């Protein structure tokens, strides 16, 4: 079970992982569209009404940015790194993020978010609905867990694909995903 | 099967074979023979190399047989190659 959740790249073939990743990406884009969420960066989700095509394009841009940056640094660490191993790493590692839009069923998160913004002035802070606050705190904590899971999956996939070891590999990996996040936000922002 | 010790339990230096004997006629040969590099690897690494030969050097076949992914098996082979190179230089 631990292997399936955190280290699927060590056990399953690239064909199986690719099929699972592509199906999950399509379902993730559909779920985000239906529940009015958008992934607008590797580590950013917003509440927005958008077209299904746009939701899919957002996901493709994120996957491409992650793949390109991780592949470049992986090749730098280990010349025998295969592109397919990095592609499946990004596709599969992103799957846990597709759980997050489920919190926005009936626009629950959007309403809680707007409620808090409406009461953001100092004199109105006491009137923030408690339920909105609880919803956002629970969502925030859950998001942190999901984020840790995604980064663990990304790193384990990268480590397997690039035979990466040591502190140097961790630093290079961290730089790559930060650059991928910045690049994906820039591209999604400027392509809309 | 008994595990062949390759390092000294006291100082961890590489051991050498100092006596060989014939189990049939009990002839004993004394000397100082270095162990081959492959014998100095761990049992797990030796088994891996054995499987590698049995699959005609196909990492894909090995991955399927070991129920591991291709990069995992390739990484294992690279790690063994690194160990062999270290042993050769020592």
C-alpha cells in the first residue's frame, strides 16, 4: 500500500503509470470544471467558472512545465534518464491535487472565501461566520497534507527516473519545481 | 548455503583466500589468493547479476520478472557497476 501511495514508480511499468496518469488528468480537468475550480499553477488552485477546454489546457500547461524543468535537471544529474519516466512522474504525482476541487461542491469553498473577504475590514472581523472560518481552516490543513503527498510523489518519481541521491539532487529538484510553478503561472496567465 | 565472508570482522579489510582444499583427496594448498571482484559483492548483488545473465542482459525482462519498474532495475544495475568500479580501484 505504501508503495502504491508514495512509490508507484519503483514498481509499476511506465505503460500502466502513463494510462493511469492520462485518465486521472482528464478526470481531474473535468472535476475541476464541474466544481468551478481551476489549476492556474503547479501549486495554485482558484475558484473560477471556466470552459472544460480551458481547464484541460491549464492542466496540460502545468504538466508540460513540470516535465520540461524536471527532465532538464534529471538529464543534468543522470544522462540515461528517459523522458517517459519524467512524464509519468508528473502525471501520476499530480493526481492527489484532483481531490481538492471536491471541497467546492455547491461552491462551499467559494462562498466561505467570499464571506471572509466581505468581513475583512477591522471593524467587521468579529462578524466573520464561524462556519466559513472552520471550512477554510479544514481545507487549508487538508491542502497541506495533499501538497506534502504530491511533493513526496514528485520527488520519488524524479529519484527513480534520474537515479538521484544526496542533498544536491534534492536542491536541484526543489529549484526545478519552483521554476515550473513560476513558468506555468506565467503561461496560464498570459494565454488567457 | 553459507555466506562467504569477504571482509575482516575485526578491521573490515578485504579478506583473501589463504587455504584451498580438495574434498576428495584432502590435498591442501596454502597461499594468498585475492577474491574475485564478483565474489566481493553482496549476495543480493550477486543474485541480481545472475538474473541479468539468465535474461540475456534484458533489463525489461528482468523488470517484468522482478515485478519492478524499468528505471528501478536500471538504477540497481548502475549501483552495482559503481560498486564494481570501486572494488577494482581498491
